[in-house]
């Protein structure tokens, strides 16, 4: 019986610790995304996110173009060019 009480107490403490950690992460995340003029880190994060979005778009587009060029190349090979 005492073992069950100890396990429950341990789980409750772990749950509370986890909740505190999540709250700290949320606060840190909100500060990082704050783009007000007083928070240059937030502006940097926002700029990096925009650049990442652009790079991902470029990668996807270049893959589509590469695939289309390969298709055209195979077509030329089939007709002997």
C-alpha cells in the first residue's frame, strides 16, 4: 500500500514538473515570436522563418523543373534526338 502511495506522489511531482516546463517553453516561445521593435530576437526568428519558407519553395520548384526536364529528355531520346 505504501508503495502505491509513493508511486502516486512521484507521478504527481513528475506531472507538476512537466507542467512547469511546458509553461516555461510556452513563455520562451512567445518571447521569441514577439516581433515588436524592442525584441530583435523575435525579428530575427521571423526573418529566418520567412527565408526557410522561401528556400523550401525554391527546392520544391526546382525539383518539379528537374522532373519535367528529365521527362523532356526521355522524350527526345525516344524520337532519336
